[in-house]
């Protein structure tokens, strides 16, 4: 039976909270300490992947530095069985005055290659990085994208037993990200184990079958990617805007998301918003070109003569990609009575660009449809989060793509 490539046992890292000067000035004073990582344990077998998720400050980069040996643990241990390739902080390990070629040679020699092996690896590194004449220019003249291209090319020039990728990869352009993910998958098939830190849920779900969720330096959860990404989204929303207390009659998961930035006079309120696939199963990961149904469940608290139900689909950056409502479709519900519950179902073909998306849900009473005037009963900024997977056939270069009748003569 093969041995683990990586074993992490009760790993903890803390720093002096007042900096390093305080104990020098006041040696008898017990300086407070900040714990960046606390009691983290897991292992990885050859070919296994682990995504590491968490909001900013959760301890993700600290964990990778400890595994890479850049920093030492306060307690616990890290055992690596084999070679390590690492892409950590942007530009880490590169000398600004050296050219890309010189930095690559130095990094390869430090990784254990002979001078002959390092020289033979340079053409492949130069080709994969694809930075043209900049390969022979000082890296202090590089853009952040060029740094990433060179760093990833060097880190993967020789297949390591363990590959560590931090969020720096997200700085690269989409073409290069696709190249990197393809190379990572090839290495996984050959037996490389991967620890992957990223805020790009599409990339994480594409590469990782298992994820670790960190929260305040502690292990919040470890398990299947789908389950852990859902918990990560809940933590992320709570960190950005604390959620309101759940309402007793409502879906608790929905209410925990909806509490942040919720508006409206309360004459009607959403009690649940979720996505279903064609088999009626709730999902949060969508495949391009497949049909899904956005389900909105509403409870009515006052008589309403006419209602408009609608939704925005936003990208992870908050840009509106799609908007639809019952007025556009000519299906505004009418004569809702207090005490009733209703369900609206919007079925659509998911022709969205890859990545994370947010759904804004709106319920309003129309005042002047021609001018777009309405009174909001409920307006939920974070009704639902989902991810659209990378399309294997061809990339979508916009926020969305609509179907076309194509004729070529």
C-alpha cells in the first residue's frame, strides 16, 4: 500500500501579537500571541487533491507556507514524502534584478536539479510561460500576470510529488489559467498530490474532489467538494454582512443567506429560493447548456392586487449578467390573499460564463409598468449562490451567450 505524500498532524502556528520588538523591550512581560493556524490535521495520498477554502485571514496561506517549509510550526508536524513544487505569494523566491531565465535556472538548481538538467528544462519553461522577450529581461519589469506565468512554469517544470498552488494563479489571464489546470490534471494522473487554494469555485470543483474549510485558523470542515463549497459560501456571506436571525417558518439555509442586505415592506416575503435540475434535485453547480429551474417560494402577509416576481443573476464581481421577471414574460400573478403561499418556477437554459454567480430575488407591487415604478415587498441581495462549470467544448468569452441560428455559405 502506498504511503501518504503529505501528512499534517495537529499543525499550529502562532506569532507575537505585539510584534517582535515588544519582548525585547520588556523581557519580563508575557507578550500576547496571535494564532494564525490551530490544530489542523489531514493527509494526502499520491494523485489526491485537496482544495483549501476560507475567507480572507482564515489561515490558508499560512498552511501552505508551513507545508512548503517556508515557515516552521509552533507545534504539530508536517511530513512530506517526496519532492515539492510550490506557487505561493506572487513573485516569491524571484530576485528582481535577475532575468526570468536566470531566476528559472536558480530556482531549478535550488529544487535539486543538476546544472545540465536545469539547462535542458529551460526551453519547455520558456514555451509554457509564453512571455516572449521578457524571459530575458529583469523580473522587476514584469506585470503580475508575467510573474505568475514564470512561477507556475518553473514550479511544474519537473513533476513534483506534491504541488502547492496559492491564490496567485487567479492573477493570470483566462487562457493561461486553462493551461495551468490542464497541466495540473496531467500531473494528478501521473501521481502528483495537489493542495489548491483558490476563491474560484469553478476551478476548485474542476480539480478537487475533497476540500478543507478553514475559519479563523481552525478546521471548520473537511469533506466532498460540493458540501464544503456550500459551507464556504455561507461563511463568506456572513463575513461580509452578518446574517439576520432565521424566521421560524422559513428555510433556515435561505434565511441565513437572505438576512444580509434584505429590503422591502414585508407584505410578501420569500421563504426559499433554490435551483433544481431536470430530475427535480436541488443543485448549486450548473453545466453550460443544460436546463434548470429557479424556484421561488413566497408567503403573503397582505392582500396584493398584482405582483411582479423577478431575479438578477450576477457574476462573482457583482455585475448583472441576466435579468428576468414575470412582467417581461407576461405572467404577473394577481389577487394574492394574506395567509397564502405561492411558488414561482423559472425554467431556463444555463448559457452563462464559468465561475461563481449570485441570485438577487425581488417581489414587488407594480405602480407604473411603463416607467418601471414599483414598491418592493421583498428584495433579497443574496438569495442563492451557484457555480457554472467550465465548458469543455469552447470557452464563453462574455457574461452569457444566447443561442444562434448559424448559416455558413
